[in-house]
C-alpha cells in the first residue's frame, strides 16, 4: 500500500488523467444507456 501511495504522490498528473478518463468513460456509458432507454420507451 505504501508503494502505491508513493506512486500516486510522485505521479500526480498521470493519476489525475487516469481518474478523468475513467470518469469520462463512465459518463459516456451512462449517457448512452439513458439515451437508449429513452428511445426504447419512446418507440
């Protein structure tokens, strides 16, 4: 755990970019799921 924490502290930019990419993928999946659900309800 200490090694992982040291890596996160040392590579702050890389870790923040990874978190942002994961958040954007989650947002995209949620958006597409909601759109698909809305379209099926409308149909």
